[in-house]
């Protein structure tokens, strides 16, 4: 009798354990499925944004002017305004996918770099507004870190860091072209590779940020 009772009790415990295991597995499957669907949705949204940017950029990429500010005005009025706002969590992926698409395509080093900088600045400003709407003061807002990989591009992109904002920490793995940090305002610019030419404005007192080049801080000067 005792053995039978023990056996029945053991069977009940085993059944409970199996039931719990099945429920846990079911919950995990649902959790992973939801995550998978979320990632697929993110991929879809990012692709749509990059497609949109690429199409608009291809129409205007050759609109080069002598003064970068003139190009910025054209892009702001003709391109940026037509691109829907980029979610902060998508920004880095969007910009890097955009760079990847021009590894084998023709592009203007000036206009592509400017486009990237304008999109970055717009999203940073959007991020600051969202954080302030939550009741945060400027000093409480964490910087937005963005890492760009330019290693595979045949020609270094110019105008990266254009008007870089206070809350923008931009790291570039690879090379940068001419007019780097043009009228940079603040934040941080970190470049691992070579720079074809920094803008003189990068080293003016109006730049309240930091510039790190190949592991050394070159602005502000000590």
C-alpha cells in the first residue's frame, strides 16, 4: 500500500513537473515568436526608410555647390523634409545601411556625407524634444551614440560631423573626407581612420564639443 501511495504521489509530481515544463516551453515559444515578429517588422520599416532616402538622394546627389551651407539648404528643402522621422533606435542601422548601398554605386562624397549628417542632426533634435517632453532638463538627457562604418567605401565621405549637436556622440570606423566637423557645435566626434581634411571651423571657440582622432583628443586643445 505504502509503495502504491508513493508511486501515485511520484506520478502526480512528475505530471506537475511535465505540465510546468510544457507551459514554460509554450510561453517561451510565444515570447520568441513575438520577438521574431518584432525584429522582422523593424527590418521592414528600416528597409522602407532606406529605400525612400536612396530614391530621393539619387535625384539630388549631384547638386554640389561651392559652399556646403548651400548644399545643406537644398537638401533640407528638397530631400530631408520628404523623409519621415526616423525612430531613434533605428537611426544607426538606417545610416549604415545607406552607406552599404553606396559601396558599389556612384555617389558624391560631399552630398552623401551631408545627407548623413543632416539626418543625424534631425534625429538628435527629435530625441531631445522627446526627452524634454518627459520632463527632463537638458543636463539630464544622455547623449545619443551613433557608430558609422565607412571602411568599405571607395572614397571617403566628406562633411561628416556637419553641425554636430551637443547630444550627438558620433564614432566613425574608417576614413572621413574633406570638411570633416564643418561648423561642429558640440557633442563628440571620434574617428579611427584617416581624415582627408578637417574644417577650420572645427577648431573654433564655437565648437563646444570634443574631437578624437586616431585615439588622441585634438579638440579642445589642452
